[in-house]
């Protein structure tokens, strides 16, 4: 069993994710092997919130060049966590807006 810190790796701070934070949708980088139930339980444990639903997607690595060498950046998994209407907001994202 993985801990909540092993499931949710980092928040994603972009313009689009900050727009979602206004309507209680928060975006995180998560473990590639985590499922939606693991992500929901980890968010509830870490932030003391009520999760309504979780959407996940795999982000493919992009092709990058460094001089004559080329390769791919690592692929990773992203989760968009939607909170219930009566849940409190996540304080970390509140400081960003």
C-alpha cells in the first residue's frame, strides 16, 4: 500500500489549472500506477477535503534535442480532482490566485 505522498507527487501550476481551481478543480502530477480510487483517497487524506470525482490522463513524453542528440522527456500521469460543493478549498492553491 502506497502512502498519500507516494500517490500525489506535485501540483501543476499553469494558467489553465489555476482557472480550474476557481471552480474547485485541482490538477496534480500523480504516480503512473495509481488509479482513480487511490488518487481520491490520497487527496482526502492530504488536504482534508471531500472529492467528488477524479479524471486522469497519461501525458506522453515530448521529443527534445540537445545538439546532435535527441531523445524523449519522461511520460507521466496527470489527475484532475474535482471537489464537492460543500468541501473547503485547498489552501495551497488559494495563495496562488
